[in-house]
């Protein structure tokens, strides 16, 4: 339904408070310190858009252009982009042509910035910069889609702390504590690992409490992996980057220290 203009126009004012997870643009997020973007896709007016439920914000091409502009203006930076269909847009998988449009867009906008081999994910950031492959794009596509412009998003390339049972900030903190005590917070070459700092509900309403709790959690130990945030604020981004740099100083290399969901 979100792909229909009149439905989107009617529903968007009511759905936006519960669906929009960011208050900044893609470019603003990257300039604030975010280095991983999580794009959920749907169709709107026949084009691939960044969507969350019935809210479709900007097109995938516009979002990628902002990321490409950032990368081309800062040759020492690496950005990861996670791409999958939005859960409300199940029909997106019904046509393989939709995924062809996604990959064509990746090639057209990012071009040779895209990392083309999975082994490259285990390389140091300095080597990725030397190769010029500074866009690490992971795509979760249905069976039958041959990826030619991205790497597959699966258990070998991505590990996140999200659990469906998480309903409250206390639940979230319990999962994070479990990751810390079981050493899942240790970095692993070739695998993007993220702590999910989010709870169900309107993201802009729940994000302040979740982010504040996460900052307190960070005081209990090092952080050598990323964190995925709803509506990240400056204090939380600074806390994450500071922890990453502290850990870099102890001899390990942090990859993609801060990340944020970008739905619309």
C-alpha cells in the first residue's frame, strides 16, 4: 500500500511518529560520526525508496548519493551500508527486477567505491582506503538473486544483538550484558558486529531513554564493535567513538565504531 501515492499521503502524517527512526539526513548522520547505515526498502511510485511501514522518505538513489558524496570528499573514511526489504513491504521480493534495480543503483551511484570480495571485509581500514573500496555494502536478497554489486548479508558477514523478546530498556541492557559476559563484544575479522540500542515503540519517543542507558552501559568496559541506534544524539555518538578510540589504543582496531538506523 505504501507504494500508492494517495495511501502514502493519507497515512504518512499518522504513521510518521511511530515509523521515523532518524531526525537527521544521511549526510548529517555521516558527518556526526555514523559509519553504518541500515536501509529498509520498499516501492513507491515505481521507484525503490527507503521505507519503514507506510512511510517512504527518500529514494534509495538519493540516499546513496549522499553517502557517495561523503566518501568522495573524505578519502580516509569507510562506510558500511546494510540493505534489506522493509518488513511491511513483503511484496518487494515478488519480482527479481526490484533487486536488479537496487543493484543497478548501487553500481550507478557508488561505482568502484564498492567492496567486491568478501575476504576484503577482514582487511584493515587503511588497506580498504588504499584499494579505494570504501563502501562495504551488504544485501539481504531472496533466493534466486545473484549479487553482482554487493556482498551477501548473512551470519558469516553480520552479527547483531537484537532479540525479538526485547520489549523494554531493561531487556535491552540484559542482552548487552550477556554479550559482554560471553565475549561476543570482541571484534572478529570479516564480521560486522553490532549492539542493538533500540526497543519497540515510537523510535523518537523511546530513543532518549535507550541511548542514556547505553551510555551508562559503556562505562562498564571497552567497546570494540559497533552500535545500532534509533535517533542517535551527539552525547551517545561521542561516547561510542571515545570508547572505540580507547580500545584502539590498547592494540585492537575498531571497525565501524558507530552506526545508526536510517529508515526515512
